[in-house]
């Protein structure tokens, strides 16, 4: 199995880019399974797991190309909870196959705009195809890192993200960049994996091998502190799902498990959560 342990920032980004690039090619060439954001054999993300399933309504799924659903590696549905309105400018950090950008574009309408930022060429190519299929003309996909957003200061009304910030090797810089590009009064409305407690070192090492999206997750108090340090106020966490040891076993199904897998799965029980996270940039 590929070693997914976070090392340096560049190494982590390279691992994530290669893993998701390979996965989107595999999924769209054999589109029988929905994507999974977490551990998979040979570094390819496949299958349906408790984190990624049942995130979008039937109406939402019917309004976007099927490949956008297949390449959704998220842990929530930020567009459903972000309260987008006509004319707003939205930025999706780590936009993947484009599903949240396309749904956001529909909500902000022709007077608004939805940007998607991703570092993976395969994802960007797929997202642009999906946007064309959906006839979404008020979208633009940008190549880059969420730690260095290629947009001007104070140019965005709402930032969304779907199970991506936890993958960043520098979350402080990511949140600082989000704050920079938001207009005064702008909002952060993201879905992410958050921990309710610090995991034992042995469990953390196993998670790093099994599931990058959980291994990079922060304890809620630490996440809130980083948001506050970046300048955000009105910080709120809404738990949308708590994952059990049975969920964790389903996530890593088919992955080469360590000899103490049962003990590690027990330690994970109830510790990982999908959360919807809201915060605001103060008015000047």
C-alpha cells in the first residue's frame, strides 16, 4: 500500500495530487462506484464509504453531470448550508470534479460567479468538462494550491470547501489565504473532518497509512484556534456525522491492515466527525 504519511509540505501535496489524479482517471473510465475520500489500496480511491455517501439530494444529483458525482470526494454538502444568494462570488477550495462549483453557480445565478481551485490537472480537466456539460457559464476553474490562492485580496463573498482543508500541510497558511481573499463581511462555510479528541500516537500512525483525510484532521479546539488566529470571528461547528469503529472498518475495507487493527479501530470509535464549519471576516 502507498505510504500516505504527511512529511514535508511538498511531499504531502505530491502524494495528494498523485492519489486524486489517479483516482479520478480510474473512476471516470469505469464509472460504477462513487468516490471515497479515504484509504484505498495502491493509492487509488474507490468504493462507497460512510464519509462520502448520501451527501447530495436526488434533485442536486440530477442537476449535475454523473461524473461530477462520481468524482466527489467530500464529507459534506457545503452548498446546501452556505446560504448562497444571487450575485455573490464563491470560491471552492479543492474543487475536485466540480460538483460544488456547479451547484454554487446555479445558486448565485448569472450575476454571480463560482471559482474552483484545484492543483490536480486530471480534476481540473474533468471539472471543466462537467461545467460545459451542465452549461454553467458563470464558473472558472483555477490551478493552484489552497495555501496560495491565485485571486486578489477581498475578491470573494463566500468560501466553501469539502473535505480538503484537512489535507493541507499548512492549515494556518490556508486559513490566512481564505481570510485574505474574502471581502469584509465575507463568510467561510466549509465541510471538513474534525476530531473530538486527540488520538493515541499508534492510532495516528495507522490512520496516516490508511486514510489521509482523517490523519490530517484537527481536534475541534485547535481548528477553532487557527480560524481565530487567521482573523475569523463568529466561529461555529455543526456536527453532521460521528464515525464509529464500524464506519472506520468500512472506510479501510480492502486495505492492508496492521496486526493491531482492532485496537486502532476501537481507538477511532467516535473520535472522527464530519462537521460544517462557519466563520466570518469582520466588517472594516
